[in-house]
């Protein structure tokens, strides 16, 4: 049973790490190339509809990118403490 718990804990840590990596990468692209990044994700699907908010607002997308970057780094740093 302990082995199963260890495997579950490791998978959880990896999932959290992947989320942090996504947030950091998406945040950096949003900071460095906000117009291109928003244009790439434009679509009629529901998840992509969230991107519409940033159309024509590169400064706002950059600000959101800074928040994503900070949150991703905080999430990764929290992993170290566990």
C-alpha cells in the first residue's frame, strides 16, 4: 500500500510541475509576443473564447503574462518545500 501512495504522490507532484511549466511558458509568450500568441489561440470553441478578452489589448495580455509567470514560479517553488 505504501508503494501505491508513493506513486500517487509522485504523479501529483508531476502534475503540479507540468501546470507550473505551462503557466511559466504561456506567461512568457504572452509577455514577449502578446499579439501573435492571442491570434494563435483565436477560435470559436469555448476554451479559446477566453482569449477574445485580450484581442487588441497587448498591454493587458502582457500584464496577465506577468501574473501567469509569477503564479507558475510560486507553484514550482512550493513543490520544493513539500
